[in-house]
């Protein structure tokens, strides 16, 4: 039986912390489905869903058992649609745990799908797409925080 894990997020943009979680999940599962979504709670996105999909594909091309999709439904519905046995979420800090635990419990309650939490390495624990967007908008160098395709695209997208 093939094990599948779903990694949902806004990925605006994907950064090295996200890549680390996918690499970990890819070692644990036969198939990793990375799913980008439009999260209205996070304001206006920097990258369109199509741009994010392309950046995710380019950034994860070194991992053979990864698929990329987009969604605008409940995460648990997507998990069912892709045959995911689990949902994976990365944790950077204790503050992440509170909201992610609540979401995991809700998902389990309505679908039976379990969520696995993967802590990020300390070298990536401060990374957040929101902060990367902000630093890039003000001309800061984020090239060590994001995959090369993202760094290149940020230079084109954000005048700096």
C-alpha cells in the first residue's frame, strides 16, 4: 500500500523551511502532495497561484516523490481526493503549535485524517513567507532563505 501525505499551505513564496518539511516528508512517505491555496486571511498575495505552483515545482524538482497541486476547498476534502493518509504541518515555534493543533483536531473530527507535526531545524525556524515578502519589498537580500528559483523571481517581481 502506498502512503501519501498532504502538505497544504499558501507558499507565498515557498521558502527553505517549507523545502525542509517536504524533504522530511518525502523520506517518511511514498508520495508527498504539496498543495498551494489562496488564504484570504493572509491578505493580498505577492504571487498568483499559477506562479506559486511553478515556483514550488522548480524548488522541489530534486525530490522525485513530490506532486504539486492547487486547491480552494477544505484541506480534508483535498486529502480525501488525493488519497492522503496524513496531513503534514511544519512547526517553527510554540506559537505555531496552538493554531495548528486546533486545526488538526478539527480536521480529525470532520474527516478522521490525522495531522503530523514536523519541527523545523533551528536554522529555518524564523522563516515565514510574510517576513520574506516584507524584506524583499524593501530591497533586502533573502537569497539564503529561499530556493534559487524563488530568489530570481523575487528580483523580477519586487523592485528593489
